[in-house]
């Protein structure tokens, strides 16, 4: 495939080959996280604009750290300080950032399609760091990298996703990515959070409101973060959600003995996941965080580096010299 991506707006638009390429590009950056000195000059002189119109800590810090470790500078725009609060349009704010001549914009927004809208009006690459309930591409990539490291493959696995499927961009991106590799899905959660539309994303997608049924035979269990404000609705009290859908050690035994547990964070112990599972040997939560850095470094490298830089620095082992 081409070594340069114009933008990364969704997983849905990528081919399995392109996804495999990006995962392979992340491998040397995984090794780099083990170096005592974590600083390269690969993107020295480049600037990454972090435009987070929706509050975020983990994703924003991960992208900022990825840029810094590649030697790039960052420009930060956060929701609470944004001119959008003063009535400026999203497009005008994006054009203002563009006028400061960054080499890439990493964008998170509460509206689905916002990153795509901005990308269509700017010449520089745009990376979607989460848009509404649409997609979260880099989360799906780091999840896939984590699964591939542990299982040796991402093809033809049984994947159970538990929680608020309806509002989850993480669920959508993982369905698109893992579905391209022949994975089979069981979506589990309260009935009002299990939209029938998700069954249209692939022939191997089924829904279940019973967690015991959903976990049976699972190779991978992805536990979604549940926003606590949604659990104050009369339709689903918090204690009822815990009783019916929390991933506990007993329930995890229904999955395969070597099943992996993933969580996009932030993780609320005692709500969607039992602490014994979160800290257990099947949990990949901390690996996901480390792999998030590797994936985001690889993306920035592929999308911003010039052709000559790519030839000279096919990975950290060469870029460090």
C-alpha cells in the first residue's frame, strides 16, 4: 500500500491490508518504549496541532507524548479554552489553527463527522481522535495490536463487547476493524443499548442481553466504559447494571481459558468490571495504554514524515541514529 495516508478519519474506510501495514509500522515503536532514552529527532521541525473540542485526558496525553517522542512540537487547543465557546464556528477555528502552519491536526469532537468535515476544508492531514458516537480509529488500532501480540493473530476470533453499545464509538471502530479479519461478534448490554443497526455491520454480529450467553466461548472480551449519568435513568438503576452486566471472575470463566480482557478506559472498578478481573492475568488494560503510544507514533510518522525521512528512518532503530 502507499506509505502515506492523507487522513485517518475512520477504520471503516481502511482495507485489511492498510490496517496490517499500520500495525506492522507500530511494532518498532513498541520496542522503542523500552528504551531508557525515549526521544527521537525523526519529526524535528514538525508541528502537531491537538484540537480537542471534547474533554479528554488519556487520548490527548497519548498523542502529545507520541509527538514529543518523535521530536515534534505540539500546539494545544482544549474545549474549555476554545473560541467555540465564544461563538466561533468549527471551520473558522480549524482554519485559524491551519494558518499557524501545523503539519497535522489531531481532532476530537462531540459531533459525529466533525473530523471529516474539517479534513474536507484543510490541506494538511487530519487524525480523528474520536467524533461523537461515530468512530475512534486509533483505539481500534491499539486494541488490534494488543490482541495480535497476545494471540498471535486477529483473524477469526470470537469477540464479545459488553456495555453501552449504542453510544460507543469504540464498539463501532472495533466492529469495523476486527470484522475485516473475519471475527465473529456478540454484542451484550441492556436492550435499550443494543441497536439492531449494528447487525448490519457484518454477517457475524449477534446481540444478547444476557452476559452469560454472550461470554460463552469468547476469545476476546471488550468491556466498554459506562457513563454513570446514564445509569441514573429509571430504566436502569446502577445497582441493576452491576448485577446484570459487570464482568466478574466467575463470568469470565464462561469465556475461553485464555480469553483476553480489554477496556478503553477510563475504567470504573466495581461498575463495569470487577477489580479482580481488571488486575488479573487476562487483563490487557496497561498494554493497551503502552500500545496506544506505539500506534500514535507510527501514525504521525507515516502521515507527517517526508519520503526521504521514511527511507532514512524505517523505525526507531534507524531513526535514533
